[in-house]
């Protein structure tokens, strides 16, 4: 009888250890999906329209739902998305404007390719830009944040080598309203 009690207790503790270890493993796996170890700038249903890493090591992502249900802007670090605009709704497309200026002809014609996507939130205009000047053969990207009350502008310069995507697709895809406003 003592031997049977020993086997029963031994089996019970083995099962208990197994369940406890499985529970800990399950909590770890489920918990890491919800932890903020690193941020994802894209949801599973989103595609990058345009993205770059800024000089301050923040990443800017302009993304859209894969079926064009919404457009969204995100800015932040690997640890935290600091700013997201707007809500993920169909009318989010109406909150953004695209403007551009193109003059071909290379250096002799002082060729330019200027592209901007911008939106307004509170008293600030956020201007995402990607520009090229043939005269100095330089491309620039970044975000200008214009205080609409004071007219002060902060220019968050981007790393041109980190660009993904393009703003030029907005010239023909009719997803954003187009303006002739230039910001340089």
C-alpha cells in the first residue's frame, strides 16, 4: 500500500510539474506577443507607401491598408510609436494632401523633383518630403513640422539611404487630393 501511495504521489507531482512548466511556457509565448519589446510599424493588413529613418533614429512610416481602406502615418522608435495619425477609417484619405513639382532637363535646366504629403493636426502642419535637385545632385527626405500659429518650422531630416517606397505614385493613383503648394 505504501508503494502505491508513493507511485501515486510521484505521478501526481510529475503531472503537476508538467502542467506548471507548460503553463509557464504558454504564458511566456502569449506574453511576448503582447509585450513592448519592439514596435511594429505595420499591421498585418498594411503596406508601406513611404518610409525612412530620421537622423534622430526615429522611423517614419506612411502606410495604407492593403485594400485601400485607410492611410496612416506613424513616427517613433523601436520601443514606442510616439505619434499616429489619423484613426484607421475610410475618410482618413481626406486628411492628407499630395503636392509636387517636376522640372526635367538635368543640371543645365536646373531639374527638380519635389514631392510632399502633408496633413494638419491641431495647430501643426506635418509635411513629409522627398526632393531631388539636379544642380547639386542631392536628394533629401524628412518631415517638416510647421506651427501654423507662430510659423516656426522644425525640420526632422531623414536618412536618404533608408527610404522605402515612393511618394510619386500619388501623382496618378487618385488616392489623395493634389495641391500645388511647395514647401522649399
